[in-house]
């Protein structure tokens, strides 16, 4: 996750003008990431009819906000890859938001997904919408609004796999994992998660040894399901809030959570073939299916990455760590990236032997890959950034509070 093949055309230096192929104003507010397919770039947003409160950077308590009274328009935008011009826009829903959100969240934080035939845009407390590549609505499925922890809102993105769209909605009313037919939106199955409360981690499709699993991190339990929605394995021991996306590398599945207020901020490296309850017993750091475990190394919002043989973690308060991806052995401990940075919410990415971390201030720090921590570059866009960038066709796409940038070596 977050790693692409080395490409000398990918940029390591940029600014608001340098190496900017185009930048496009995006109406409304949304922290979904851009999605690129062929000559099109897709993005979602929620546009308020009234003024919105300015965002506050950093980590803090008291970000809960009541549901606004202003009408919102839930939008899908399609941009031209070459020019950044908005080719079409589609309003999929209009109304007053049914629930509150955290000030740093948005009503369009779920990243859409596409297979090149349709684009699927999911908005947690509204519904999921399938559009063709020209913006025509093919089908929609509405969801009743649910309560989320502290009224922070929703953010778990959907995933596509072999003709199905998978959506997890962990909330404080009734949590579930849903499989829909991607062509029609018809429900194939639904797995209730009665003891699970609000989480923000999307499901992950894990393919190994001819098998496919749907992995869902959770506060109460992390669970894996088969393609019929039946439980395969589970374990306890996560942080009180689960946000990072699981991913796989070196034959292992990496799962983590790390709410900043918890002592328990674990990282697990899971082996294939697990069944039943694989929870570690007290004092254990591994078992038959847990290759290694770290009790206090997990991030809060950001997802870690494995680049080559190194497991890198960007912590929200601006520290960076490195561990051996196969064993969990520490390579270097917490290193401060920049004391002046407010916080980090976007996940890191890597290419060309460099790691990139984007702060909420809009500054991307370039770190060298390897056993020694070193900041080797800085790139400023000078605007709030919380969405994780996308990489496609030798270009980097960064979403700020008001714009989408396509960055590449000219």
C-alpha cells in the first residue's frame, strides 16, 4: 500500500508552481482521495449552501459539531487527466445532513472506486451510487443514517472485487458488512456485526494461496470473512479506535490501530491460513498465526507502508519509525520530522528510494529510505491537506482544502 514501481518521471520536488502540470478548484469539502482510470480523474465532495466553519489543524478534543442546517449537495466530479478540466459533475443527493461530524471530517471522506466501466461513490450516512463513465446514474442504494461515536461521522471507503462491491459500516446503532452486485446494486449478503461499534477502517481484500478473505479491523475484534460472509478468523486486542487500512507484503497481512489517547497501540503481522480465534495470550508476541506483534507502535489516522524490507510508520504527531517488515525488529525508534508541523493525517507513500509524508500544513517531507532517518527535501503547497495522494501514470495527485493538483516532472 502506498508504494509504486520506481519511475524517474515521478516528482520529488514541487511547489504551487514548480512541476505543477495543472491545478483545479474543487467546490465543497471532501477528504476522499482522487481515483484515476485512463484519461479520467474522479473525486467526490459535499457542497454546502451556506458558509462552513474553518478547519482547525492538529490533534485536539472538542471537534464534534452538530448536524448543519444548510442544504448540502453530494457530488461526483470527473476531470480530464491531461488538462484538469472538469468534464462532468453529477449531483447524486441533495438535502440537509442527517447527522453530525467532526470538524476535521467531511460528508465526503470515503474514497470512490472504479473498474473502468462504472464509478462507485459511497457516502456513509447517505448511500452508494453507481455511475457510468459519462456520469449517468446506473443504480443507487440509500442507507438510513446511523449514530457514530461522539458524532464524528463516517469515512470507511468501499472496495471492489470480482463483480462485487463490499462496504463496511461500523457505527453505534447496528454495524454490518455488505456485499452488493456491482452491476445492479442488489444485495448478495449482509453480515451483521452486533458487538462492533464505530470504526473508520475500510475492508481489505486479502488474496493468498488461491483463497480470498475480506478483512475488517475493529475495536472489539478484527475479523476475516470468506466470500459468502462467513467468519474465518478473528482476534481481540486492537486500540479503542480503528482507522488505518490493512495491507499485505512479504506474505504477511499488516493490521494496526493506535488512538493517541490509548496505551494499547498495536501492530500485528498475520500469517496466511488462520482459522478461529487467533488472539495473543497475555505476554505473547507471536503465535501460530501471528508472525510478530508490537504493543505501542500503531498510528491513529495514517496507514503504514512497507517499502522493500522496511515497515514504516508515520505517527500523527509528526514522528516516524522503521521496523524490519519480516520480523518486526526495530530499525530506528521515533524520529521527529519537524517540530513546526501541526499534524499528519494523510498516509505516506514511496517510490525511487524515497518516502513522502504530507502534513496538514500542506508540506511534503521527503525522507530517505534505509536504516538511517534523514529528511532530504521539503515541498510546500501552503494549504490544508488531509487526503492521501494518488499516484498514476508518472504523476502525483494531491488534494488540498480547495484544489486538486497534478504534479509531475515537466
